[in-house]
């Protein structure tokens, strides 16, 4: 009878009722032992699967992965509800309040201005909010667990808001050349000790960090750009493997020159989208 009542509920209420059942007395032992902390790894995994689905351009895959993320969000909210902290409606109300407050040009009497004006206003409002007013640094609000390219972009962006920035992209490119020169110096060092290797790694990191700023000035995200390049290589390499296999050849047994022939064929035949936004 209870199962039939759940079926008649609205989709969001249905998810909540399913979670209550799973966490209930006669529910699933695995679901009942979960805590908000144990759920974080599953949230991270599902977010990555959602991002992959979005990048695939397949709406059905996005639909499924969005559902998985939604389920976990409601699951975590319900755990906090059962401990008397807040419920899903509190989460929604808080977010509505935040979004309305951060868009005074839509919900208030402020003029919109340029996209950069809107971004600056957003940041200023965010810094005044309760959870952002106690930090010792502008960078404290950036999660340390972000992937390196995303974190580098956020830190550079946040630092630039203070005026600590290059004047133009040409200046950043000049810095890239400077960092690359320092990296080559460390690589050519005769003494290949761990200390030298660490210094070379640090210089390589400086190149990557500066290139993140090149992307920022060029108005695209380095994480998205790198993901697109990885996907491009992956598609071309798989095509090369398939082409070699169709001719009865093992890719690993080919010479580099033979591999280059297959690779150039892949570059001609594999269609790659140039849309990274």
C-alpha cells in the first residue's frame, strides 16, 4: 500500500519518500549506515559523471546523471533533517534568498551594466554575506580540494579583483616565455638530483599557472580547454587502434613512422567539435 502511495506522489516527493523508506526501520542496511561524510565521495563521483555526460552532448545521459546527483542531494538533506538541523525546503529557501540578493539588476533597482560589472557586483555581495565575512583572506573561500586547474583559475581571478593582475594578455604571454626559459634551465642542469627534479617540477607548475591566466585573459576556462584536448586525443587514438586492428596489425608492434601514418589518417577522419564553452 505504501509503495502505491509513493508512486502517486510528485517526483521530488517520491524521491524523498524512497529515501525515507531506505533509511527506515525495514530499509536497506547500506543506506541506513551512511552519513553526510560518507556520501561526499559518491557526490564527487556522480558530479564527474554528470560533467562527462554534459560534455558528451547526449541529453539522455545528462538526464540520467542529473537524476543521480539530485537523489544524492536530497539524500544528504534528509540526513540533516533527521538530526534536526534543516530540511530540503530550508535548502531551497536559502538558495532562493541568495540568488535574489545577488541579482539586484534583475530583482531590484540596480542597472545591469556589462557582464564584468555584474561579476564584480556578485563578488562584492558575496563577500558581505554571513559565511564569507569572517575570512582573513580573499582566497579562503576557494576550496582547497578543487582540481588544480579550476583552483588556479579561481585564485587568479580572485587575486585579479584586487588589481593584482597583468595589464593585457601580451604581458601574460611574456611571463609564459620567461617561465618556460626557467624551466628549460632546470631541465638542462647536469646534476639530476631529487632537488633539481623538484625545482624543475616547480618551474613546470609556474608555466601551468601562468597559462591558466592566459586562458582567463582569452575568456575561456583552462579546465574546459584541456578536457576538449584530451577528448580529441582519445578519439583519434581509438580510431588509430581500430584502423590498425582492421588491417590485422598490433599497434604496439608498429614502428613510430607507421604509427604516424595511422595517426595522420585519424586526424583526417575523426570529427572534433571546436565548441568548448
